[in-house]
């Protein structure tokens, strides 16, 4: 995800430490993250635990920018990231080993019959990692296990599927000079039935998901838990329209710094999304009514328009209305405020995409106005901020001679905190990503990635600045019969930089991966 110029990452240290996503300048809890279509964001802290998902189990990552409430519901002011785990390809086993005494073992296995399909992903990681804080005197170790299984059964016009995902582990952290650890648990179960009705399709789904963080010390009592049960009905009409209804029962429990709560939200949503084509125009229109047990009804939606100028050129534009309800920690946790109102957003975008003889090029201008932005005033959470985020995003890719591919992405943005007349914290004005890859005749691949971003403020509550930086990473993948060997060097020049004040980042690091198919 860091290879996208529109996404900035904040990090409180090494492996397993909290990672924050700032998509197009929005807050870290404004991006909805899904794993196989199931939301990962907890109802308490609001920030998804992306740091625990191993790349070896990922098949692809789908990134949707700007407000996406009509398709994905609340909490998607910045956009949506859908992580799809492996569900196809040869059975494989891989072992990664590298700096910080880091080791990860991953396995993918699939089985098929005429009308059934099972796929399994397993992963286990152990690492001593490095010191999370600049003041720490010990490394902060990390361990994690992932189990992901999908089952599909086909019978005539009926399709049935079961999906179970479990991600458990522990992360050490610095507590006044001593190493403590917390245990994280993310899991979901999804059962789905689909019925084909001619050109139409109906589906029923049940989803149960849970997110937990517990302290491992016997004397520690702090915890944060979310449990959600959802029922979803969708009717796909032809290839152009989706009508759906969902009902969710969300329970949140937390004890932090002596403040505890136990609360429940009931959320009912009715939504419609449709696509139409007329002449050289493409239309996408969506609307969603969300009934929230605390905040009542919210109507959100989007209108997208594309116009094909030539066979190789497209202009497009969109407008979207989105909202985010305060999470339970904002409302009832330590320094919480039960009188908070939902954050609301209106976003616009206009752009052009073109294919030329020398490469593919796109440019877009985006603007996002956010009201009731939730921030702490130093003592408790308040709707004190209004923000306007505007920017330009460029993307160019080309294929040169001799198997050389080049892609460059650049985003310039002005993430303005209008209330405090400053830039929103930890958002750079500039981010640049360049990827140069060479494919050799035997399908070996060499890739050089350069990622850079400009300086930014750490927080409106301190005067610290996080300096700009440029990182150089290199990857080499070679094929030997049914085996692959990958060599990756991160931060080749051992650049010292910060993604959060007083927290360390990864230095020059070598990792070797051995992968075999069976």
C-alpha cells in the first residue's frame, strides 16, 4: 500500500507496532479496510490492524479512493482497501528469513472437485524486531499466526461458501523502560448462499467478526473488544444494478486507564448502486440510507460520470457524500465525549486517463471537505475541526525495450486544518513513488523502488516536525525449476527517518525468501 502515492503510513516502531493509514490526507480512521470483503476496523479504536497481515497470504489489494459510503457504508471518508487472500494458483510453501532475527513460514494449499473448492492459507512469524522508541533500551519482539480457509460448494443454480479468517499474536511495547506485551485477536466467519435467477442473482450472508486487544501481564486489566453480527441481503439485477439491505449488531467493551464502557450499536442499511452506459458516457449512481441506533438516519451517495473522448482517452468526474460515526472509544473511553456528532464529508474529483504510444498516463484533481472533524482538545474529544483537503494525483507507466517497465506516481496535496490554520498532522504535501523493473528471458525479475515524501508536522499539540526522506529498496526474484528465491533489501542506504516522533523505523535490512510449489 505504501507504493501508492495517495497513501501515507504512520508507524509506532517495528513489526507488529501500530500502523496508521492516511489516504488522500484524511484521518487514520477514515479508511475502511476489508479482508475478503469483511470489515477489519474495530468499533472501539477505529483503526484497522493492518500490521498483522503477512504479504505471503495476499493475492491482491483493491484500493478505492474518495468517499465510498454508497457501496461500503459508513467510515469510508478517505476510501476503502479490500485485501483478498490467496484463492488460486499452485500449492506452495515459503520461508522468509532476515534481519532482526525475523522468520516467517507460510503455506498455501487448495483442493478441488467437480463442484467443491477448498483453499487454505497458513502463516507464522517470529521476530526480535527493533527498539520501538528512540529511548527504548530493548528490542520489542513480535509473533503472529494466521489461519485462513475458504470453502465453496456449487449445486445447479445455487452457490454456497464459508470463509473463516483468524489472526492472533503478541507484540511487545515500551512501558516506562520495561517491555510489556499485548495480545491481538482478529477473526471473522462468513457464510453465504447465492441463487442464480436467469440474468439476476440474490444472495444471503451472515457475518460474525471480532477484534480484541488484551494485555498479557498478570497484573494488567486493560482491554478493548468488538463483536459484530451482520445479516446481508443483496439482489443483483442484470449486470447493472445492486439493491441490498444489511443489519448489524455491534457490541464494544473497553477498559483503559481506569475508564470502562460496555455499549451496543444497531445499524440498518438500505442501499442501491447502478451503472448505465449511453453513447460514450458511463454513469454510476449510488445511494445508501443508514439508520444508526445512536445518531438516527444518514443518507449518503455518489455520482460518477465518465466520457470516452477517443478509444484511448477518458475524462471522468465524481461527487460523493460520506459520514463516519464516532467510535465507542471516542464517545465513552478515556477522554471520551458522549456528545460527539458524526463527521461528514463531501468529496469531488475530476480527471483524465489516456493511452499513448509512449505509455499510459492519468491525472486527477481531488477535493474533500470534512465537517465535525473529531480531535482531542487536550482533555477530551471534541468536534472542533473543519478540514479541506485538495490535491493533484499523477500516474505514468510505460514499457521500454528489453523487458523494462517503469511506473511513477506523484501526489501533491494540501491537507488543511481550517480550524487551527495549519496542516493536518503526519500528512505530507508531496509523495513520490518510482518503480523500475527488468524482466529477464528466464523470467527472473529485478525491481528498484524509490519512495519519498516531504516533511510534515507530528501533531498540533507539539512543535515537532517529521523530516522528508527518500528510501531505496531492491528486489530480485529468480526461478529455479519449481522453486523461487527472492532477495529483498529495504532501505539500501540505511536512511534515518521517522514516521512518528520518538519512534524508530527500519534500517538497512536484507530478507531472503525461498518458495517451492508442490
